[in-house]
C-alpha cells in the first residue's frame, strides 16, 4: 500500500467552511490589517508579556520572510501593517524592512516599548520612525 501525498491527505478532509456551524461563521468580507511579528527578542522581560519575550529569546523573522510579508500585503489588499515583536528594533533586518515597507508605499504602525529608543544602539530608530512617518503604539 502506497503512502498518500500531502495533497491527497488534505483533499480527504471536508472543506473548513462546511464544518463551521452557521452561527459561528461570521467574518469580515476583507482583511484590513496585516500584523507582522518580527521576533521575540526584547530588551526587557515583562511579567505580563503573553509571548515571554526577553533579552534571551533568539527567534527572529528573516529578511526573506519580511519580503514575503510585503508581497502578501500588496496581494492581499490590506489597508494597514501592524509591526510587533518583542522589541522590533532588535531584529537585525528591521531597518531594512522599514525601508522596504516605505518604498512599497506602506505606512506602518509599530508596537514598541519606547525604552529601547534610549539605548545608544537603537536610538536612531526615533529618526527613522519620523522619516518614514511610522505610527508608534507603546
């Protein structure tokens, strides 16, 4: 007996929409915001953080994935991009990402802890946020 391919296995499941009770099938006609979490690395470790971000976390989004997010934004008809993370500024490709987002005509929002902007290594992001007209949520 041969093993099924992933496609064959997936085809054997009922379509998701068919198993949702009608009273639970409410959704927006379109998606408005693409939220992009660029990593769990953060300069602080807050007890209330639901992602347990902190200075010892190493998970970060790659540049290729960031580009895929920009591509998905363009294709998906989104109206806003919400960038988050631990501290997005700690992702080594974050400055590149902001440049590319700006070049694509996207006006992003960034969730930041603001404390990071007082650290010398990351202080220049205050100027970048102003240059690219980034809306900050702190």
